[in-house]
C-alpha cells in the first residue's frame, strides 16, 4: 500500500460522519412536512411548480453533483413529505414500455407514494379525475402525425375534464425538448420560473407568435408557448398545462 492510498477504515469513518449528519437533516426536513401541510390548509398537497423551481435552484447550486442525482434525491425527500402530508396517490398508465414508464415514475415521484397502475391511459385519467388529490402519469401528447395519444383533448375547450391540468414532464432532467410522459392533476397552474405553456386549440383559432405544434387529434391541436402565459379561455382555446423546462437543458 503506497503512502497516497487512503486507509479504508479512516474513509469509512468519514462516510459514517457524513451519513449521520445527513440523517439528522432528513429528520428535520420531514418534521417540517407537518408544518407545511398546516400552513397550506385544505386540499391539493402536490405543488409541482414549487418542486421544480426548488430542484432547479438546487441543481444550479450543486456544482459537482449531477442534476439527475439532485433530482432523484429530492424526488425521494419530497415523496416522503407528500406521503406525510396526506392521501396523494399516483395513477399510472402502463401502456407501451412498462419498465421504462415505471422507472420514469420512480425517478420523478420517489417511492413513498401509493401507486395504482392501469392498462390504458383513459383508465388512469378517469381514476385521477374521480379523486381530488390524485395525480395521473400518462404518455406525452404525441407529436404529429402520431395523433393516437389523444387523451389531452379531454382537458381542452368543451372537454369533459376541464379542471385537470398538465403540470410536470418526465423525466425532469435532461436535454429533451418534449417529455416522454406527463403528470396531470386538478391543481391550479403557477409558474416555476422556466416554463412552457400548453395551449389547446379547437378548429382554426388565431395563434400567439412562436407557438410550436406538439400534437394533433381531430379538430384539436396542442401548442407550446415559451414562458408562463395566463391566457383567457374561449370556446375554441384553453390553456391546459404548464410544463417546467427540463433541468439541465
Ligand atoms: O412547499 C410545499 O408546499 C411542500 O409541501 C413541501 C414540498 C417539499 O418537500 O419540498 C413537498 C411537496 C410539494 O409538492 C412541494 C414541496
């Protein structure tokens, strides 16, 4: 063993010291979950824009720690916080590549929440709609010409589920311009600081400048707009979501 080779026992003692400090901080953070719940009052435990703006700031401050690791660790911490705060369940559509879908859900929502799985997107969406604190994880609206993944039209003008919004993209980190899956819930849209607004348009309506076409289904088109835009709804258009930009983009 050369003089530069660290002694394994010494290194392990250092790891023990760091882990003991982490454990104390985690307990302190969990303790705060009870307080934040009381401070929020009422319904709607899940606050996706706060989650993504917070993780984005942490990832910026992290320097040597990769953004994906920051995101995964805080997904677990926030998952524990959400589970401690109240009855929030995930309704996950397992259409397509089941294993990839499952790991996307774990990376974004951690392991502490109850998860129900469904063979179809429409079943997961219906279960979320029926439950106040439910969150559905669904395949992203498909880019044209693959208009088969058309569940998002139910959130659009005249749709049956107008109260629901698209609130988060999965994965949370990376360079993808459009997410692989999205999370939907009955939560009011609020900016995370770096967002794209999702506008559902029926028939041919006038479009704001810079709108990017993301999906098409029958008479409905889904566009994204850079930034957070609180556009008024009309019989032919409606803002159906706000996607925080992927962290690391
Ligand atoms: O800030 C809140 O509203 C919280 O409930 C705390 C917290 C967190 O653990 O940081 C947990 C869940 C929310 O979705 C967002 C953030």
